[in-house]
C-alpha cells in the first residue's frame, strides 16, 4: 500500500485525488458526513477513506464504488 494524502471533508481535495473518485467523495459529503479523508493506493488503485466510516474506491475494471466500511 502506498500512502497518498490526507484532507478535511468539505474542502477541495488535493490535486493528487483522481478525477474518477471526486463525484463519489462529493456524494458522501453531500449526505452530511464530516471528518478527514485519507487517500491510499492498493495494487495501483486509489482508495479514499473518510474516518466517519465511508470509502470511495476504484475497481480493477475501472468502476467506482462508494460504500460504508465493511466489518
């Protein structure tokens, strides 16, 4: 895993956040979730995790998934 960057929800994501994840991040924030996002990379794919319990991730096929953390 490669560490990316961290930023506060409801602020402009850093330039390093892929464009494909931005709509999902905005959707989570629009639902009223707050906290801090962490961008990491796993097997070359980006994952943005909000410490309030949400993740936005790119799939191997190029899609994007927005979901609460799985236990």
